[in-house]
């Protein structure tokens, strides 16, 4: 039952949201919009990996999601640090 929900509802919704996020990523008027879209894309990717892990009943795929979440967090913090340095120089 849960596999049907994942295949026919969760993964298509996540795929459609990824398409919309890619549109925002390429169209974003400012750098901050593009970074937020990229961060959101990683979050949706984490959701897709997690749904796939539940579908296959593999715990190892959840580890990939955790590593991806840590990398996304660190990259967001690094960008915030970079952006705050740029704002001080202006």
C-alpha cells in the first residue's frame, strides 16, 4: 500500500516541484533567490531519496540523505558568511 502511494503520488509531486524549482533557479533575479532555490532543490532531493528508501526498504539510502542535508547546511552557512562579508564592504 505505502509503495503505491510513494510511486503514484509522492515521487511525481516531488518531480513536479523540482521542475518548478529549476525554473526559479534559472530565472531568479538575484543571487540570493538562486541560492535559496538551490537549497530548496537539495531539500526536495532529500525527500526524494527518503521516499525511495522507504519504497525499497533500504536504510542505507537514508544515510545519503543525511550527508546531503549536512552538505546543504554547510553550504548555506558558507554563503551567508560570504554574503555578510560582501555587505560590510559596500
